[in-house]
């Protein structure tokens, strides 16, 4: 007689693999979006739209170009 204890794993295994791949893809997307170079692009865009209103952007939104290079290294590392 066959052992029926292993049957559910074969039924839910593909869903677990696909689920973990989706979670990993979301985690990579979040890491890319929270990169300093993305904040630099966002800050420069805001300053181009209205320089007076966005002149006092905090450092986290408008980091220096040197700090954004660390973000570029991170993005290139993910590729």
C-alpha cells in the first residue's frame, strides 16, 4: 500500500516555489526602489519642477552625487 503522507507536498509544492519566487522578486524591487540613486533622481526632478518650494529637501531625498554612486553600485550588483 502506498504511503499517503507525502501526497499533499506534491500538491502544494509548486505553489510554494512560485510564492517564494514572487516574494524574492518583491524584495529585490524594494531594494532597488530604496536606492540612493532613485532618491537623487526624485530630488532633482522635484527641484526642477519648483526650485523655491523644494529648496530645503532633507538629505535623504536629495543626497549628494557621491552617495548616489553607492546606489549605482548596488543596482549593478543586482544585475
